[in-house]
């Protein structure tokens, strides 16, 4: 279980996150929706340790993440697929995936795990010896997801996985997210594509300029008039 | 025959430059900084070997190992004390700090060991291999051999070990590397350790060829090796190797065929021409604009 309590994050004098609290229970798909600049990525970076919050607490199964070095977080079972994919362009697809398992201690099952990533993303299999920089945007997104899964996380954070992808690919990515969740991985999803995100989410939070203004089940929020007009195009 | 022997001398000098250039390029590739104190680590390495052999009568191998150990610790210490606190600072601040560390080491050496030149003992036999009409000294063979060995080990390490993959990941994207669970600070320390250890190896080869030890000994080879790293494409390991070798060959040819006095000017002129045509150096990665 991931618990965020009264989280505040600033960039210099500007307070980007103004005290938010939310909970991600085991097995859920939770989505944070909101406009550009609402603080979605900032929140994700704080959870994975790339940003230090000013105050507040981030508890993963009872462990306070704000007090441990960021590189230790992944070995506690939390992996992030960052916004913009950020694959290591000069390394091959396979090297990227192996790096995903860098923090794991049980390396003997590495090949089986590679195989299971390849079965989820068959296209990566075809490209395994290619430098990742030569992949298409959709393939890089799959690689970034596969790389995060190689850490065998109990909770997966996805930051804008559908950004810049064709509608067909977006459907494919969302389908895969559901599949990952069905296999037992908790998902925290940040999306601008609110419609798609709400459709697969168990629960959702609306983030507006650093504050959570609405929450509910995915279905409830998809029907909410305020959400409809602001995020679902009327 | 003269041409061939100049070429071999150039390769030998270039091998030393290449080993030093590897230190510059690795640190630049991962920490994104120019460590101008790198040349002075060579100087410290040279003093350690000098004292080990002359004062404590140790065998060369022991002196070399001791020097590698001292330089490695020195490199890690410099990074921790001088550069790590500036991780978020502008690159200009880091550059000035590096120059400061360089002066600090030179003056510390002057204070402890005086500015007078010490004569490095002859450590390798003066013999030479006769090949037809060509005479190649053993020192030349050892130098070129060491460079090739160092390069091969480094390539194996970078491309085929978990730490090597982590180093490449850090050089591309430190944030994403952290998300993989890579301890970026540790990787930077390892990089400084490797670069400084290589500086110790270079110091022995350098002092075997030019047997005088003095506090500013590292400055000129340091700047030449830095040039070699830029020439080959800073950040690229094969680039440092290629740049070092080419720079050595150009320098020896310029000395032999044009002018001894002008050789350094010619070396830098070649660098300027190369950078005009290929701003990222011979094997440098093209800079991609982030969208």
C-alpha cells in the first residue's frame, strides 16, 4: 500500500504541490488526472525519490520513502516509467531491460523475466539487439514499461504513457496496463488522456494547481459534470 | 625507415596521451565536468613511484601498485571534497574549482617535495628490439602494449559488466539511472577511481621516457591529453584512444619534419581544424536537442 500524506513540494519559492493526500491500495489501478502543470509529474518524481518534498510523508508498506536514498526505492518494490520514456538510447533494447533488473538480488531468473517481458511486448523481441534510440515512440514506451517491470515491482508508476502515441497504440498501451494489473501489480497512472485513464481506473483523483479537488471511482468521475467539462471535452 | 621509426615513436607517445585522455573522457562522460586536476594526479603518481623506488628501494611493480592505490584514493577524495558539493552548481563554478584543485596539488607538491627536479631512476632495460633496420626500444613496446591492454580491459568492463552498463546509463540520464536503482554518486566515485588509477599507470610510462619528476610535471601532458580527448570526441572512450594516438603521431611527425619549436603549435592547429569540421570531435556523439 502506498500512502501519501499532506505532501508539499516547492521549486524555489513556488509551491507546486500544496499538501495532497491519497492512498493506493494493493491491486488497484489509481489514476491522477489533471491539466498540464497541475503537478502530476512532480508528485510522481517525489514518490520515486527524484525530488525531495518540503514536508509530508510517502509511505510504501510502512516504509518512509522520503528518508531513504532515491536509488534504494526501486528495491522496495516501486518502479517508475518516467514521462518521456527516458530509455537509454545508446544501449540496446536488451541492455535497457537488464538495467531494469539492476537493483534486484535474485538475478538467476533474469532470462525468464526477459521472456515474460518479450511475451507482453513481442515487438521488443524483434528489436532486442537494436540501440533503443532507433525505436519508434510506441516501441520506446513499451521498452520503458518492460524495463520497469524487470525490477519485479509490486507497484508500478506510469507517467503519461500515452503521450505522443497514435490512437491505435494508445489502446494497446492501456490494454497492456490492465494486463499488468491483472497479473497482480498495483498501478498508479498519471494521464492527460483522462477518458482512457478513467475507463480502466478503480479510483481516481483530480489534481488542480497542486491540490486534489475531486476523487472517486473511475466511473463516478467519468460521469461527473465538472470532470466532463474540464477534462473530457464536454 | 625513418618514417616507420617516427611512426612508432609517435604511437608510443600517443599511447601515454591516450591513457591520460581516458581519464578525462570518462569523467566528462559521466560527471559532465572537465577535471583539470587530472594532470596533477599524474604528478602525484610520479612522486609516489619515485620515492617508492629511490628511497624505499621497492621493485617497480610494487611502486606502480602503490602509486595506483594512492592516485585512486586521491581521485575519489578530490571528487568528494571539491566536486560533489557542486553537483547542482553551474559548470563554470566546477571548472574553476578544478583549476583550483590543480594549483593546490602543484603547490602542495612544491611544499612537501620542493620545486627542484628529481631524476627518475631508469626502471626498464635500455635494450631494443632489432627488426630489419628498425630499432624499437623495449620501453616503446611496453608503452604501446600497456595502452592496448588498458583499452581492451576498459572496453570489456564498460560493455560487459553490470557496473559498466550502469556507468553508460549514468552518462546518458542520471535521473533514469536512479530509477533503475543505480547509486549515481557511487558510479561517479568509481569513474574518478578508474581515471586516477590510469593516471598512475601513465605517470610511470611518462617518467620512464622523460625521467624527471617536478611539481608541474603533469601540466603539459595533462593539457595534451585533454586535447586528445576533445580531438577524439570527449565522452567517447574509443575517441580518447584514437585521439591520443593521433596526437602523439602528429606531434612526433611535426617535430621530425617541420620544427621542434613549432610542434605544439601544429598539434593545436590540427585540433582547431578538426573542431571546425567536426565540432564534436572524431568519434563524439552528436548532440541531440531535447524536445
